């Protein structure tokens, strides 16, 4: 079914953009004070910078895979559409954060995120 293909593509997008986010964060963050996300700062204080980054990646993978499985099993067009919509939104934000981390320049999305976090 075509909607299933879109769900799988959404999963791939979520995983790849989260991976880019984690790699770029690891390259950029030199101390906990550089992290703007308050929850990530707490995790970094507890598990170290690298440990927190990859813990978040593993948790994200679990959430992505389990939620995709549940949506596919439910065979609900509404749930599928919701998963795809939310997944593509999250992928866009993750890609924007990775872009900002790699380039050092803010973009429209990261400026908005920083204003929400401050």
C-alpha cells in the first residue's frame, strides 16, 4: 500500500536527520554550557556529552520504530497521515539543527527554536 511506503520513508527521514543531529551536536558541543536544550544539558551532566547524545539517539530510534510499527499495525489512514505529518515536521527541525551545527549559521527554524528556549 502506498501509505505504508510513505511511513517507511518517514522512518528513514527521522533516523537519518536524527543521526545528522547527533553527529553535528557531538562535533559542535565542547562543554555542557554550549547546549541550548535544558533537558539535554541535564542528561549531559549525568552521562557526559557523548553519552547523552547517543542515549538520546537510541531512545529516538526506539520511539521511531515502535511508533511506526504501531501505526502500521493499526491500519488507520488517520494515524498514518498523522505519523507522516508529525514525522516530516520533526525531520525538518532535526535537519535544521544539524545544518546549524555543521555550518555555524542560524536558519529560520533554529532562530525560532532559540527564541522559544530563551
